[in-house]
C-alpha cells in the first residue's frame, strides 16, 4: 500500500493515479482517501466538498452517511472523512468514517 498526498488546491483525479500506477506494473483495485471539507447537498442528495480544491464528491448511501446526517451541528463545519473512491467521473466516495474537526 502506498500513500500519496495532493497539494492543497489540487483535485483528486483517480483515472490519472490509476494510469500512473499501472505503468509501474501494478493493477490498482481500490483507492482509499482521507479528505477535509464539508457536507453539502446537490439536488437533495448529500455531496462532499473538499477544502482547498473545492472538488465535489458524490456520497454513496450507507450506514456512515446515515450517522453523518443524524449528527447535529455539522452544517458548515469542516470534517475529515475517510473512504474508498468509486468511479472516475464523477468521483464518488463510500465513507468508512468521519471526524468533526
């Protein structure tokens, strides 16, 4: 397992990272990320907006999302989320955990 840190304002581009990894002879099967930002909504669905880059990720419905929605006072607060990347364009996150900063 390797760790990559993006510059503060750089967006996550999974397709570029997967391509670079494949060039080294490995086949990436999953990508886990930790991202700081805020949960907002688009069209009534929760999305995550990364701090710095402003990149928006769809959020895949699961128990962590339900717990996040049930936590009072998160509106407008920066949180740290950890999850796996799904898809390339648009990028979605399947959250594993979140922490209020």
